[in-house]
C-alpha cells in the first residue's frame, strides 16, 4: 500500500505539472491555426515587383563589362528587377552585389532612398511610410544577420501597421511583420518551449517535460494495473 500511495502522489503532482503544459500546447496550437499562415507572413500585404520588357542584349550594359569592372572575383551572375528597374545580380567573393543593368552603377549597399522606393513598389494597400531605420544588428524577426533597412508603414484602409525589412546587400524584401505575426511568434515559442530564439526544438524544457510525461505515464500504468488486480481479487469466489 505504501508503494500505491507513493505512485498516487507522483501521478497527481506530475499530472498537475504536465497538465499545465498540455493546456499551453492546446491554446497555442489553436491560436496558430486560427489565422492562415499566409496572412501571418503578410503575403497579402506585398506583391511581386513589376517587370517591364527589356532587351538585355541591346539595352543593358554587357555582362562582360560589368564583370570586368568588379574588384573581386565574380562566381555567378543573373538578371533581376529592383524597384521596377533591371539589375544584374552578381555573386562575388565579397558577397552579393546589385548592379544597375542600364547604367552599370553599383546599387549595393542599398541606400535609404532606394530602400524606400523598394518598399513603396512592393507594398500592397498599406498606408504612408512613417519611419525608415538603418539597422546594423537587425532583430530576430527580420530574419537577417547582416545590416538591413526597416521601413514602417502606417495602417491603410484595410491593412494594419506593417514593418518591412529589406536586405541591405540585395534589396530583397526579407520579411513583412505585423502585430499578428508577433502574437503568432510568441505562441510559437510557447508551443515549442523556446521563449528566446523560437527555433530550438531540443531545449532542456522539452527534455524535462518529456521525462515528466514518461513518469506520469508509468505511474498511471502502475495504478491502473494495481486497481485491476485488486478488483479481480475481490471478485474471486471464497
């Protein structure tokens, strides 16, 4: 009976601790599935850059000329568009480099005026730009480990206040963030039990919770078997 009481206490207290986390998993999971992930990522708040017809053979500066003008070695090159203008995107030993295809001028690192133009051409239904910030160490929500531009938009008629993060090397619109994304991100951290980086699936919190769940299950199995055995004993004919 002492072992039974001990296992009962273990099952009770572990159940209380594990039950709290189960409720957090259920609540966070529900919140994360209420809003479509495309909306969380702000895909409806941006659109692809407009592209106009361009004869890359005659209207653009020849690629050979572009490559010859670079100080570092060029490993690859491809065409692209930036704020409605054609560009050569070069991959060099010093990192990516954007070149104006019509003039041959280097666009990297992206300046403030061009960053605002990129944001304006990529936004969809947002309000006016309210702030532009150069970030040497972007926050985690930017998804960048290099300097970036943060462009703040006011709320539009049907859109919330929105933040754009633009890669300073390539002019890529790296992330679109709203309050909905930040709420989602918080509950994502709760769901995977990583409240700082929101990326670690192997934190010690997960490991401790897994151990608690196993002990809770073992205690439950023992109590169930014990009760069934006691019921069987009572039903035996004397």
